[in-house]
C-alpha cells in the first residue's frame, strides 16, 4: 500500500505544542470537571473558514491509492493507566462513506499514560472521485470515558467548534498553468507537447518531482527545466517503447514529447 508523502499540500498539519499546558487546555482531575475530549487542530485554528482540510489526489501519480492522515485529539483530564476508547462518528451531512472512501486505522482511543493521541484515517482513491468531491464531517461524542462539555474556543474574533473536524476529498485534476496562462506556454507545447492528464501524471512519476513544478505559478520555472524534462522524457519513452511498453493519454493517443524535444 502506497501513501502520499510529498504530493498533497496541507495533507498533515504538524502541531508542536501538544504537550505544553500553556498552549492547550489545562488538564484537570475527573472530580474537577476533567476528561473532556477535543480536536487539537481546531484549538489552534484562527481562520473563520470552518473547512480545515481540502485534499485533492488529482496532482498525485495514479500509483498512489491511499492517503493516511493523522488527526490529534486531546483530553483535559489526566492520563489513565488503561487505553480509553474515543467515540467519533461521521455526521449525517457527510457524503464520504466509511468502508468506501475512508476507514479508521485501529480503534479511536487515547492510550494509557497519555492525554494526547492520534486518530488515523485512511482515505481511499475511488473511481467516483474523478468527477465528484466528497465531504466528511467528523464529530466527537461523549462516552463512559470522556465528556464533551468544552465545545468551543474563541480565537480572536472567531469561535472554533472543538468537537468537529471537516475535510473535502477529490481526485479532480486541474490543467497546469504552464499550458494555460504561462507566458511561455508555446515553448511548453513545443518541448513537452499538448497537455494531457496522463502525460503529467507520467512525468511526475518518472521525473520524481513535486507537483508544484507544474502547478505553482509563484515557483520559478526555468528554460533548463523545460529542456531537461523534454530530453529525458523523450529518451525514457523511446526506451520503454523499444522494450514493448507504450503509454497512452486520456484520448488513447500515444504519449510523446513535443517536436522541439531532442
């Protein structure tokens, strides 16, 4: 099973303050109102936009089938000597289906000796994501181990819901700016040939480069990169064809580089 590492921006938000009492809700003994559960990520979020994560698999190679995301959860209570199950469910507004679009990795819980733990969710690359964006609204619910009495936190002028976390997932594939608004797009077509999704996916996989090379218009793009990619891909495609492997684009045409490639 292959997981997304470098292709999806913002796929994992790293929180460095998970053990600092000054940066998280203080812990309290159970008799003083402890053991409230909450999403750590929402505790720190200042944006008014409630959508925390937008995950698109469209800019990753087709060989990537699953994406593992880690979500930090925390209790205001003190550590326990036993593992404590956490109740988390998808709200009715969710269009993502458990067992189809996602699965929890293991049973959600806060392990013995901890007040912070990780909820792991495995996202699946399904066929319907090519044309449809799906939505997941995870909700924390109280159980025999944890309460949900601290439901919100005010960050600046924004009130954050600490008990819910939302994300969108799709496999949509936007046309890179290099073939659309880039001032040198005629050179791109001359060296790399006409755009196709499968061509870009193949280039990402063969060249082992980050998708930002194709999609981030703020990132410098040099003539050397254009020439080197064209030259190597032409060599690679020729070698593959000589060994009996031919690659085709979305329309069934053989993938080739542009006429200027050498």
